[in-house]
């Protein structure tokens, strides 16, 4: 019995030591996030790992996940805080099929579980709606990456032929412009992000 | 001695039980990130918490942190993968002071520890450089938030008067356009993000 107790104590001590180590590494890494490490910074991780994903499984995207994507979109900054954005969520397979067929190089849209059309209202921001919609789109793409989704920025703006197709599909009013369509789904395969870092594009205090 | 061992065993058991609880809650919350929770998703957290910060402490931004910001900028998607971006990092206090004095409503720039000027090259992407630069700017803002920095999107595009000031300051070639300036520093005060979620902007399958 006594040797059993001793064994338990030794085991517990080892376990406690391991626990302590894990706590220490947590503290150290949370300090590191601010200063010089991306390892534990999930936001940087999502930014660096975002990539264009065009093939998806049939897994359903839940309303909760969709809500987070839309909230992320609306968390973007906008010129003079005009918030000139609207979102059309497409879950109807027929609409996805039709858009995939009509829009040039957008066949992959037919395989998406859902898509979000990011639109801008020129009555709210005549000279900046497309700049603001770009930040909105980027927020949604990073949010998608962070939740394990695949997505791809499918440009509508500044192409009139694509804009006409989307306008007709949804009967958009004159002041509403489709900016981009983001098809969404869980990735069929593992996709690797590109490393686009290029030091020659960085200038210090002068060109 | 024996009662001491017994006490140790009881203590260890309590500790082990607590550890187990913490492991369980971790598993549950990591599942939740994908499905319905933002609590543990630092990327969503950074997106939702990004806000305009215009007052900064004198704390220096390290080169590592700066590198992460620039890497985040260059991780943005771009139309036809043209990557039409350039970055001017300003650490020279005189330049920050001058820009803060010359640009309308940009006095706060003088108090920044550093600033990044996001530029676009129209020779690389004539019709989309500003759309791509917008995604670049948003990436940098989210990265800044995630590393505890304060920042604010200071528009240059589409304002000719501001563009002229930046062009003259850095002697930019004709094809290079300043898009935005992002002053950066550690926040002087706690700033709260706006909640801009508006359900009326969401449409399902039709306008």
C-alpha cells in the first residue's frame, strides 16, 4: 500500500511539473505575440494563410458561421463612416449554378455551399464605396480562413459585363453595385498559401 | 511523514482534477471556434476589435513587429495576382510632423511612432491598384490590432490634394500613387470598437 502511495506521489509530481511547464510556455508566448512572434497569433496566421479556394466539400455552413462572416464584413472601416455596404447571401443552388455558368471563369461557384455578394451603395458613398467594399471583402476572407472555410474573391467591380449579370440576377436598384462574390465552403483539399513577401517593395523614409 | 504523504496525494488529486477540467474546456472551445464562437478565435477578435486609434505612447515599434505588418500587407490578394503595391515606412519624426501639418485632419500623424504609406503602381494594375491597396491596408490594420498596436486608415486616394502632398514629400514617379497612410503606435488610452452590425443590410437569395 505504501509503495502504491509513493508511486502516486511520483506520478503526481511528474504531472505537476508538466502542467507548470505548459503554463510557463503560455505566458511566454502571449508576451511574444506582441513583440516578435506569429506562432501563437491566430490573426496573423489567418492573414498569412488566406488563399483562394475553389473546390469545396458538401458540408453545410451553419448560420452561426455565416453570421460571423457577415459581422466581420460589417466591422470594416469606411470612408467618413458611411458604411455603404449590403450583402446578398446565396444558398439557393440554382442561383449559384446560374452565376457560375454566366460569369467568366467562375465555374467553381456552382460547387460552393453558399456565397456572399458584397454590394456598395453609391448614394451612401459616391467616391469610395468600392474602396470600402474591398476592406469588407478582405475581412470576410480572413474570417473565413480563421474558421476553416475556403473562399475566393471573385471580382465583379470594375467589370461592366459581370456587374450587369449580377444586377439582372437580383434586380439591383441603380444605386446598388455588386462589388465581389465570395463563394464559400469547406475545402476539398489542402491548399497552400503563396508567399508574396518582396523586400524590394519596402522603402524607408524615402522612395 | 505518512500523513504528509497522504496530504500530498489529496492535494495532487485535486490539482489533477482541475487540470483535467481545463483540458476539457479547451477541447470544447476549439470545436466551438469553427462552429459558433468567437471567444477563442483571435482572428475574429482582431477583426471585431479593430478601431481607429489616433493617440499613441512613445513606445518604439520593433523591426519584428514592423516586418509582420509589411508581411501582412503583402499577403493580400490582388487582381490577376499583379501585386501592385509598394510601402514607404516613415520613422523620421520630421516627415511625420510635416505630413501631419500639411494633410487635412491628420494632425495625429505627428504623434505616431511610425507610419506606413501604402502605394499602388498603375503600371502593374491600371484598373485595380486602389482595390488591391484597400485589401492591403485592411490586412495591416488587422495585423496591427492583433499585436496590440493602434492605427488609423488615413485616406489619400481618391483625394488629389492629399495625393499631391505625398507625391511631393517622397518624389513619387508618375505611375506610383499613394493610397493611404497608416500611422502606428502603442495606444495611449483604451479605445472601444464600434458595433456596426446591421441586419437590414443582409439579404437572402434576393434583394
